[in-house]
């Protein structure tokens, strides 16, 4: 019995630690959306530059 008590106490202490909360899916989606908006802005800027270069070449 004396050998079992420390094992049970250790098991209880390990089981009582808080679990890692799951990642917030909304925050992840917002981060991905912000990245996509940044890429969209860059692509639009490049497209505008190409169109301007084509108009000047004519």
C-alpha cells in the first residue's frame, strides 16, 4: 500500500494539469484571409503596371 500511494499521487497531479486549448479556427482564418488580401493587392498592382506598360508601348 505504501508503494501505491506515491504512484496514485503522481498520477493525480499529472492528470490535473490544464490541457492545451485547441487553436482558434477563426483567428487562423483571419490570418489566412489577410495574407490573401495582401497577395491580391500585389497582383493587382503588377497587373496595373503591365497594363500601363502596354498602353505606353502602343
